């Protein structure tokens, strides 16, 4: 999956872009914090 496709999927699921921080973007949704590394399309999800 390409990074742009992944971003579209996240937005459809209700994640909201917060900010770009270095090599990753930060998204939030109802207490969840998601870090998306755009160059590799890797995701780290922090659960409340």
C-alpha cells in the first residue's frame, strides 16, 4: 500500500491530521494517537 492510499484510508476511518513532525505525521482519533512514517508507510498506534 502506498503512503497516499494509507492516508486516505485513515481519513475515511475518522483519524484527523494533527501535525508533521520530522519524518512522521501525527493523527488522532478519540484518544488514539497514530504516528505514520510516510517514507515507509509504517504505523505506530498508541492506545489510551
